[in-house]
């Protein structure tokens, strides 16, 4: 029995392709059991929710010593938790387990910053154990699903990855080495996602220009989109890599073809070089040729040496094709032909800049050509209404970047799906903040808003999340924490937003079960409108706090700013993520803060100079007085 | 004056001046000697109240000056005080804001009337008088409130120290007079007098006359010589009434805690464990680990073997290395560990006092932390010698 199974429990009876199911990971208890760590999970995950709302079972936790296979479950439609460097942002492991999610998504590119693949020889763990996530289903992919980062172009041999120390090139060999060391439950096959195309800046249609190949523009598409050849190559390359990865997983040599090609190339080069240098260096040349042959033989033997298969790792494959429908269809069909693939990922992040409608249409093209019986994960469509539309197209899995982004903005979720259990509360909050879109109810409130300073009520009345439960933490308190630049603010907001997102999915699953999904989806959009675009703007109140902080840190040295170390590094991270995305307002405010700082610096410098001048003047006067005194003293 | 606490000494060390006690406050019992973590602005650096409770913390600090600025008195009155505001149902102690005279000196001006601060947030002026401090602390509702004192840096010498000492006494009288809830909140006096034994003596004599529910030793931990520091502490605990809790303000390094307990102090506070956590420094019985260092990259041990905090139970040093100072969670985890470490240290100290093996504990503690006797700090050796524990000649008994 394969470790990963996907069961469809209910297919929507109505017009849409929505379905409810479970993703189940079965593994021998000995493989991951760690008594210590699973006890943590047991105590914290038991209390999740009153209803069956959060369906993600944790029944596997207790079985450290009995021989039952461990089962971990994600109910679908559902989510993998989005992580940064292997941790759910702001949430310590105990709080993280209160949110009701059964899966974690880990981006290899974030871990590569610190752990070079070369250092894996001493690696004693699976990634699950290293991150203490044995009770979750762990999915590993190269890229971070929460954002779209432009990186230099990939090649046949590697994908480009941005690190703190610049761009690095990750080869397939290195990728396989990482996967063998990490042994995640599910891995996304390395794919040539087109991250080199500048989708948001028109007129820079390129992509593989740097690859030195001719580009043919796709008919009728804006020039910012990658050319047809680039798209085709992305599909081909990814399929080739997928095949190699699948071979390697079986313990077979995945690089025979690569080496043959390399050898042919070398031979060709040798030929040309030897014809060029035939007269003088022939003797030396034959010698080097011999050595190289020998070298090749030894290299072949080492490479072909039996490799250990890694069948315990399930495989998700990226479905590509960019804006080109034909290529999307080809990618989907070709990928689906590979029986060993356990699930699919459609990353819509590189489509950013296109309209939602276009993106959803392209998603549909991919999903329509994938086998129904395997799970499909979608990146880049995370706002609740986008999730609903994606589910209607047959998507099963998402990630939690949405609550993560809300939290970063200081927002708390109010939206709810289904039989309106939160509806009345939301209505009462209608006057609390500006209404996004044409919604009749707020989907969230921004806790930076001054109006919350005296609201001694929970973020959402009746919410069972850590922050709201029992009315322990109020809007006023969180407003205070934000303004005091205290990290507990994001802890509480993240708890709430994650919990509500999880509840949203639980209600969606229930509605698919009950046959009300289509009806509730329509009323959701009616009630909550659609998510306004995230501009990267900083709330005015936040700008004031940050200006004051930089002033204070200047006043009493770097120490007082330490209060925000973690936080500001986080901010720094996201700033670099969306370069050029900073709104005009925040820019202005930043400029203002900079101007004030400069002014103050100038003032201080002036003061210093003045004081020094005074001191010098005084000294001078003193010297003059001394000299006079000397002069006036009659010599003996 | 009235008192809203109960102070029961349950064991006394047979060798040193250390004692174990239960301090019963309006929000529950506190086992002393106690280290009190500092949540200046109504929160302990990213740790949730539930997590703090889980660490066994029974009392936490807030700061009057900071809470007075934000959220402000009006909001505190509206919601019913700082306990409710921050969702913390155990004890709170509020510092009066006096210490900010030193830490924010550039922004403060001190007169007989009070201290005038410039708000670092918006530049507005705030006059903190003894009356205002009491009124704020009554609104906050802390179980223990500190008098407003005239704090001078412990490095200051000359007439300013004496002026501050006498002013602190005058301000104590004004605080007592202005205190509206002596039946539910305890006011502690703060002994001043710099490093001068005569002045300390005078100050204690005057303040003891005022009969406050507890006393604090103030004006230390400002970078003074450690050898002078311990002598002041020891002199104060000798002169202060033994039937009341003694609180040494701003002390938090592990060896300082152990020595001061031996000198007879019961309560401590310090921002150090949580502040240093934010720089990736984890405290252990064998010293501090700076987890930012690459040497922890492949170190697959927990921070401290046997520690039951969530950081040690969940993660290795290698993983923490990847997130400290980069992710807020890294901060939270090390803060939790360091707080757990401090509280555990005090629990061990307390147990050893109760079981009358505190001297042995001290020997082991110093051996674990400094390894070689030659590395023991001289001031600590001298201080402990003064209470009959000889770290160099004496031997750790099994």
C-alpha cells in the first residue's frame, strides 16, 4: 500500500467540480515515532474546536509504542500551513497546533539559506523530525507559495534560487541529495517554473534571451509574458526532470542520458581541439584523452553504484504552461501520464499581473486535463473567494499565505462561510472600518485603526481561537500591542486568522457534503465582496510607530530597538519580497521619517560643533589669560 | 501602614542569610525567592499569558511609566486594570517609572515636584509626580506597587546622591498619602543612598518608620563595581526588617541571583533573559549559548538537556540556529527557554533552602557555570564568604 492515499468522499452534485475528500499518509509507527515530541502534539492538539469544524484528525499521536501504522490526515478542500524557514510565522509549536491544520508546506529555498546541501552527510533526521512536525503531513517544494519572486533564468541543469548571499544555482543532483536527506512525506518535483519573466512590467518580454535562444512571441499576448519557446521549454524541462526524479526514487540511475550527452560534447570538443593543435601538442593530447577516458570510467562506476530507493516519499508534480493554453494542456496530460505521480500542483503565482478571470480560466484549463482521482494543490489563489472559485474548478489543496498576509497588515478576519454562524457579529461590526468592494459585511478589521483602542471585545465574538477564546484578549489590547511594537500582536492575530481560515475550510467541506456549496459560495461573494489588492502600503498608525522607533533607537543606541529584532527582520524580509511594490503613501512617510532623522542629525552636529567651538574659545581665552598673567608677572 | 500581603517564611538556610517563603498576594501565592520576568508594556515579549503560566510564573512586572503613556490611565480605568487588559490573572508588580529617570535621562528633568518626561512617541511632556504615579498604579491595579523614588545612577557620587536619598523619603510620604487602595494593593518603599553605607543606613531607618508592606533595594545594577554592589545588598538585608519581603531591583544574572539569595534577598526582576533572547542568546546552567554562531549549525542537541520548555522539547540547536534573530518564533522560543531557565533556577534554589542544602547547591552551581575555581568571580567568592560559604576552600558535599 502506497504511503499516500487520496479518497474522494463526496463529489458536488451540482454544476461545479467541487469535491470533498481526505489525503491520508500512512506510515509504519517506527519510521517517525518519537515519544518526546509526539507527546507535545497530543496535549496541544486535543482541544482544537467544539464542532467537527476542524476536521484534521490527530488520532495518530498516541501510538508511539504500539505497532499500529501512523495515519496523518488532511481533509480536503484543505490547507497545508505556509511556513517561513520551516516554522509557521509567529506561532510557537504549541500555539501552531491549536489552529486545526494537518499539513505543513516547507520551502526548500528558505532552508537553503543556512543549510548547504553539502552539509547533509551528518544529517541525522528526517525533515519532519528536525522541524518537530511528525504529527503533520509535510510537503516540500522548492519555492515559497506565498509570493512571487523574480529570479534569474533557470537552465537545463539547475534552477536559480535567491539567497541572502546572492543567487545560487540548484542542480537536480543537489535537489535529490536534499530530498534523500529530508525524506519529506510529499515532495514537489523540481520544475522549471517561469520565474524569470517580468509579468508586471510590460515591454520586457524576454525570459530565455539570456539563454541565448530566439524567442517567438505568443500571438495576441502582452509582450511581458514569456514567449512560446520559453513556455515550451519550461514544460519539457520539467517533464524531463520529473522523469529523472522518478527514476532516482526507484533507486535507478537518473543521469545516464546526461552523462552520455556530456561525453558526446566532450568528445566533440576534444575533436576540434585536437584538430586545431595537431602538430605541436599531439603527444600530450593523447595522454590527456586517455586520462579523461579513465576518469570517465571511474566516474561512471561511482555514479552507477546502486542507489537506495526512497519510495516512502510521495510525489507531487508541477503542472505548467504559463499563459499558453495548448502548453497547459500538454503539461497536464503529459504529467498525468506518469502513473507514479501522486498529485499535482498548479502554481498561479507566475501569472500575477493578469486579471483574476484570466488566472482562473488558465487554472481551469490545467485542472480539466488532470485525472480526477488524484489531489490538486493550487498556489497563489488564497483569498477566500478565490479559494471558493478554485474549489469549484476541482482544486483540493491550498496554503495559508492568506492569514499570514492579513496578519502582517494588522488585520483580523471576520468573514465566515456557510450557515452564517458569525454573520450577526459581522453585521454589528459593519461601521467599524471602511467596507471593501461592494460587500455588505466586513471581511476583516484593521487593528491599527484607532477606533479599536477602546474596544474591549474579542476580535470576533464567539470565536474559539486562542486569542478570542473566553474573551481573554481584546481588540483594544491588540491595538495597544501593535502600537507598542510588541510581538504578541502578531502572535494573537496569526492565531485568530489561521483559526478562522481553518474554520472556513471546514465549513466549505461541510457544505460540499450537504450540497449547499454553490449556494453558499454565491452568498459569500455577495456578503463579503472580494479581497482588495494588497498594495504593500503601511497603515498610517504603523508609520508613526516606526518613525518613533527609529528616533528612539537613535537616542539610546541600538539596544532599545532590540525589542523588535524579530519583527523588523520579518518586515525586512517582506520588504525585499515586494520590491517596488511599496505604495506611494508609505514611500512618502518613509521619506518624511528620513528627513526628520537627517534634520535631527544636522541639529546634533551643529550643537556638537557649537559646544566644541565654545570649548576651544574658552581654552583660547584661558591661554591668552595665562600668557597675560605670565607677561604681567615681573620677571625675577 | 495597611498591607494586602502575607509573608510566611517556611525555611531558613542554616549557613547563609537565605530563606524560603510564601508571599500571598491578592492574585495568588508566590514562592520566594522569586525571579519576576519583565513585561514592560503589558506583555512578555511575544510569549502568551498561557505560556507564561505554563512556565510556573506567579508574578510578572509591568511598568507604570510605559502603561501610563500607552494605553493610558483612562483606558485602564475603563477595562478594569492591567490584569484584565493583558489577560493575566496572576500577580503583577509595577515599577513606578522612577528607573526611567536613569534610562531615559536625556528625556527627563527632575525637580522636587516630580519627574518631567518627554514622550519618546510624540514629544509631549508628562509630569510624573509621586501622586500621579500612585494614581496610575491604582488604575493599573498591580498587587505590588513601587514608590516613586529619585533614582540616580549608581556611578554618581557627591551631594546629588544624598539629595536623591532624602527626596525619595519625602516622596515615599507623598506616595503613602496618595495611595487609594492600601487594602488591595501593596506599596513597597525603595531604599536609596548610592554606595554609601551611612546613607543607606539612614534611608533604611527613615523608611522602616513608614512601615510599608515590603522593601526594595534600589539604585543598584547601574554598572557599579560588583564588590561594592554586594556589600550594599548585604548591609541592607542586615538592617531591613526580617519579617517582610526584600526585593533587589534590576538583578537577573544567574550568579547575581544565587549570591543575593544567600545575602538574604527574596525577590528579583530583570529584562536580561528576554532581551538577550532576542539576540539569539540562550541561558543554560553551563553558560550562555549564542545560537547565531555557525558552530551550532550541525549541533543536534537541545539547548539544555533536561529542560522541559517548548523550545528544548521541540527543537535542536541546529534548527534554532536557522531561525534566531530572523523569525519572530525564534525570539519567542529563546525567550520562553530563558524565562524557564530563570524560574527553574529559583525553584532549585528554593528547594535546596527548604532541604537545607543551599551551600551545596551554591558549590555545584558555580562549578557548572564557571568550571574552574580560578574563573569564579572574585566578588562572588567574597560575598559568599561573608555568609559562611567558602567557594575556594570549601567542598561541594554529595
